[in-house]
C-alpha cells in the first residue's frame, strides 16, 4: 500500500500546504530535512530533536576527543539554518508518543503536532553492559559525552576504554593523543572483530601500542569500583586496572521504543520496505533505527542514501526511488592509524581467492578477497595509496586487473591500478553523499576551482571524511591538466 506524495495532498478541492514531521535531528533526520527543503520550498516541515544542540556529525566525535576539532566544527547545520529555510525546529524536545489514528505526534512538553507523513529518524543508543558500577563510566555517543570525557581527562592520570570496536579504538587513540595513558579492554580475542580478521586485529593492536594505547583483548570486565578519587576496573580472574576516567564504547542498538509503543512492526530495528515505509504507509523510518531486508546499518552513507530516497518519494520529485541496500566501507578515523575495511573480510583461501601482505613491525596489513574475479572484501591497514582505487572497484563490482600485486602496491612496474585523478566519471568517490567523479569534474568545469569550492558544491568529504584524498586527487589532476593545456596554448601562439 502507498500514499500520495506530500505535494499531492488536497483538501476541499484546493491544494493545501502539506505537513511533514521528522522525529530525530541527528545525521539522518537533518539530512532528510535538507533534502526535502532543497526539492520543495512549500512543504511545512517540523523536526523534533531530543538534543538541544544543532545536528552534528557523530562520525567526527573522536576528533573532538582528540582535540583536533572544536564542537562547533562538527555541526551539520548552523542554528540559523532553520529560520532561513522556513523549518520549524523543536530542539531539546523529545517525542513521547505517536497517535496513528489522528496522525499526530505528542511531545514531552505536551504539545501535539499533526502530520501527513511522519519520518522516524531515531538513531541508536549506546549499549551499557550489565557491569557492576557501569554508571561510573561515560558512554561515548554524543557531544555531551565528549564534554564529560574531556572534563575528566584534564585531571586524569590514566584512562580505560571498554570496547575495542570502531568507536572504542577511536576514543582510545584520541585520549592517547592528548598525552593520557590509556588501556583499551576488549572482550573478543582481537580488535574490531566485526570488520577485521585475527591478523589485522593483531597488527592494529600493535600499532595502537606504539601510539600510547595498551591493548587487552580476551578480557572480561566484571566491575567498575570507586577507588579513592578515581576508579578501579576489575577483570575476570582478579586483575584490576586503576583509572581516573572510564569510557564505555560497547556498541549501539537501534532506538525502537516509540515505534513499538505505536504498534509498528519492530525486529532488531523498525522494519521497513524498499520505500523505507513501515507497516503504516504514512510513516517512514531511516538511519540507524530502521531495519531493511533484515539489515540494520550503523554507518552514515546508508542513512544518507535512505534520506535521499524518502525525500524523492514524499516530494514527488523521484516517485520511483527505491532503497535496495548499501555496500558498506568502514574507515577508522584516528591520528596515526590508516584503516579501511569493506565487504567479506574474514573469508579464507578455502572460500575465495585471497591476496595478502603483512608487515607487523611497520603496521601494514593488506588483504584482498576475490570471488569470480570481483573484489568482495578488503582490509587495508597502514598507509596505502590503493584505498581509493580498491573502494571504487568494490563499489562498482568491476572485473579486476590480472596484476593482483599492482592492486596492493600501485606504482610497481606493471601495476595497472589508476590513481584518483584517473577515476572514471561513473565511479562514486564520496559514498556518504553519493558524489561521483563525474560530478566533481562537472563542478570544476562550472567554476569550482579548488577543493573547498568542490566540497561546498557537492558535499563530498563532509560525511566521514575518508574520501578527502580522492577529491583532492581529482581536483589536483584537473588543475594539472588545465595548466598543461595553457602551456601548450602559449607555445602555439606565434612570436
């Protein structure tokens, strides 16, 4: 079952201003609002955000912890954006209930807001494990959490981060970058076990060790106890680690309570179809709170892809838009650590063709997983000029060149992997914003003559930031090409 797009609603024979309500003003909700407003200036938009702050890029919170970014530098929209674009923003106001019969949401302050279409962009919440004294730790998820962590870090002598997934590694590296001794404690036998195989996890742990992070894997935390002015993190087996600051980074889970209370279908996330609709056709769900085809995504690129689909559907500008899933690439954003992981990284030679190189002392590990001459997975740890090219090959599912070594080590004799300035126009450079190389080149032709101008025109590089090197490579290639053409033209002018 489907409903009309918002600009198709009529009342008493006249087109009336339709009403869109967005619950959640994080990375997916704010992206949807900007997408809708860019497509339709008439739709009445109300967005509720439980946090009183403007929306910000959670991907870059580790930069705030590390001190390389100020909080306002990770904002996605400034406070004045809403007024300029005629959007009603209820920041710091949570929605507590949905009345599906009257198509109204009820806010914590008692106000009721009617909707024609409702989009749930509720995000996720941190997992707090059942550890005695867990309330003494800071769960790392929001800008407020960053401020609490930084306030304690100013006087701390030692920190413990519990959880060695992506966020925990970034938090530990950020704190170590401030000169604070850090111990990273992880339950699994190696770090980032969802994205990395055992050898890559081992190399990552050694790299972090050289950067001031002591790594303890296969360790179970049993309690966090008060110990004078600080804490003591107790492990199974009786060992304890003193800490003035304890950070929890034990994963996240989709926020589904509002949808469940409203009677919507909920599994691990809010269940949606290819139009990102719930089982109520007037309600969509996007981002980390939704579950599509059995998958809950925890990355920014899928959330923004979903926002574009829903914006096209509810404005009628792309009525055939459908979401068919995302190919995910995980990038670690930590000073001194370069890491990208994509696809089926843990397959072995028994399941696929595997090309591997490792140099533990140098902190380098590269692994390609190939099936039917296509790249289906990769791990690239350490400085690697191949990241951009391999990401494009993975995204496109293109046939691989015969020279496998050239894929891992571009620049070797006989290597045929292309640099960023040679990426084909059809290739997606910025996965977060779905920006192709062709679009970047078109912006250059239209007058965007530096990286900053290209980023402003396309949003490339404003998500996780991992594509920045490719964007710069394309722009530098265009600059060099134009300079060469100008030199040739000058040489051709007769004296």
